[in-house]
C-alpha cells in the first residue's frame, strides 16, 4: 500500500501517542450525555456538558484555540485554553497532544462548560478532552476562500458513492436524504399498522423466481444440491398468506434483478408490497393516494415536492385515465379490439421500435412507454391494462380483453402498480402457460417458470384481494428531488474500483500534460515533456502498454490521445 505524505505523518503521530501512553483507540465507554443539537436547544450559560464527535476544524492561536466538533446532530464550537486544560505545570496535554498530535477527522470526547463568545456563538469551554479514535486518512474537506468560493468540494459522484462514509461526513446535506428515507418507511409502516395490516417476511432465496418478469440472480444450495434464485418479487408468497387467512399483509422487501443499471435502476432495490382481502383495485387507488399524501407530509411537512423543473403535489385525489384513452389521446390510435398484427403495424407507423418476439401486451406497453408515459407529471393513475400485460391480474368485470390494474405515474415514471388479484386457479394456470409460449417466442419479459405450488395454494381458495407494489427507492427520489437512484442508496452497486497503476514519475508527468489536452501531436507532447530521446521512448511505451494513451497516425501527422 502506497501512503501519501499526510498518511505517513498521521501514522508517525499515532506512534508518538502510544509512546506517551495514550491509547489512540480506547475500548472503554465514553459517558456522552449531550449532543450539539441538545446543547443549542437547551443552552444555559455555565452548564456542564459531556459531548463527543469528530474534530472538523480548528484555529490555534498560541495558548488558545477554537475548533468545531461534529456529531450525529450537527456541529458545535469548542474552545481550548491551555491553562484550563492543564491546571498544573505540565502543559503537554495541550502543547503536545492537542496542538501537535491531533488531526482534523479525529474523534474526541470533551467535558466542559457552556459559554457565549463575544460574537454571540454558543460554545463549549473545554475542561478536559479524550482521544477516542485517531483518523489515519485525511477527510476530503472543501475549503472556502475569503470571497466565499468553495474549492476542493467532494462532489465527484463515483467517489462519493464508493466512499459514502466520507460523503456523509463532509457533505451534511447528504445525510438529510437518508433521514427522510427512514421517515418515509416509518410513515408508511405506521399507516399500514393503523389500518390493521400485518408486517411479514418472506424468503429471499426461492426455488422459482416468481411474481414479476425479470432476469434473476442464480445461486446453488450445496446441501440440497438445487439451484436457488434471489427474490425478484415477493408477490406470490404474500398471496399464499392471504390464502392462509390473513386479511392484510405487507412487506418491505429487498429484491434483486440481474439486469442493466442506470439512473433509476440498481440490481438490488427495495419494494413495498401490500395485499388486502375483500378489496378491489378501485379501493386500492383511494388507499394509495391517501397513503402517499400521508407519506409526503411525514417526509417534507407538505404534500408538495420539487423534482427537477417540476412542482409535484401528492395531495389526493389523483387523475384516473385508462390506458386505451391515454394511447388514443397522445397517438390517435385506438387499441380497443385490435389484433396483434394491427397493433404491431400501428407501432411501426408511430416510429416505435418493435420486433417479432413481442406479443400484443408488449407492443401496447412499448407504444404507451414511448408516446404517453412521459406526459404525466402530476400523480396520475393509468388504469385497465390489456390482459396480455398482466398475467397475475383479474379480468376486468366489464371487458374481458382488459384487467383490473393501475399504475401510478409521476414525472413520467411508474412508482406504484396494483391489481384486483387473479384468484381463479384455472385462469391463472392458463395465463402462466401463455407466458411460457411468449418466452419460447423470445419475449425476454415473459416468465419462464410456472409456480405450481402457488397454483395449488389458489386451488384451496383465495378471497377477492387487491395488491399493490411501490418502488421505495424511486419514491424517495421524488420526495428528495434526486434524479439518480444512487443518491438515495447508502451503498449503490458500483463497477470494481480500478487499482492505481504503478507507473514511473516521467509517465505520470506526461499523462498529466495529455489529460489537459486529451490529444496532442506527438512532437509537441515530446517537447512539452522535456525528456531525452531514450526516456521519451521508454515513457510513451509505458503509457501505451498500460492503456493510458494511444498513438494514432493521421493525414496531419502522429498524434497521442488519451485511451
């Protein structure tokens, strides 16, 4: 491991602390009884306090020093005075330990009394301090100059997601997103509990991936010698519980889908699913809009939220539009009663990319996604989906070509999906078999499995039921104005981190020159490098061998580009 100069210095300080008999990582409890927030809220001049946190800044002025301590609630100013801390002749605790051996980022405990500075800042006068944990790596702290300009801010998304621990320390606003995320879960949970519904847990490892159409992660159970699939959805297990006699069950489930990653998709995500007996999708629409209004207020104190350029209002009720009416409104094409071939031709005429593997439901879904979905900014229920799109959904009571299903759209994205659940075991079996035919035809969104145990459960009888799923990650994106799912996950999935290449100082210098220009004429780059012919040949070979640069011959000459 190659250490930076600062890391080497910090390790030297670590050794000196130990030489002084100070354990830089003490095991014993530190008796914290106050926080930065509680001190400010209940401030009483002269009160004794005991706090702990991370040293985030300090201004040493000889025998005195002002510093900032950051704990879970925020920051507070602390004042160190040599003679307050070292009452006797031995001043080493201040002169040596505090001034020379502590660093920004170290955790310390502080005992002191409250006072107000001449400029009115509530502060702690330190009577004693204890080193609780020595930080060996400097924090990526931003600097603010005299004009108020911020430099070296820790803003690179890839670094922030990889080092979320550092991100949370130096970018306090990031923590607020995750505080709101927890508020959302708590609000939803209390809403369900108050309605009398029961929180449950279902398997993450499943013998058959069911309840959705998605590519699963596959693993192997050695003792049973069988493949197992990481959960893509928990729907079929929750409906088994309705069969078993529960009137209402819900679960916040970690689901896993072995598919692409983008700004709104992570291979591991959190979904909430709820199933309530003796209800239908009309009831669930009313329940959904009341739920989201309640959650928006719990998270932000208002039903309104900002998302990008849009002002969203989660106050109930929401508009309701059938899928057929939506497609007709935005394209002029009426899908009602049309054959698969007619819909495929219409999609082509509309400029929607389709292929022969797509069945009727998939074709309609593509048209809606391309031409309609993005137009719904305010919360809107899209209802009555074609039967081919919804293999687990009950046939519409007024139109056998449709199902009793809705999706809730916000800013052109789906955040909730709900059904009047299919509880006819014969119809369900036929729908599953039709999905197998679509999968065989090449439809990668059709399920390749039939869950025969679920069909057996339905044969025992399931009462009329409505179910709903909500993507929790996407919902919190809307409530916190974050365009990327990575911003609302503590630890999003990332590509493997590239190890820094061990290249020579000459190669590093030439690479830095090239980075500023991205492309330079070889003669020009060589001239700027100032290297001899021998060193230049060795350096350019080193850069090309490590895939950092490439030499290209053009009509205008030889150029060196970043790889």
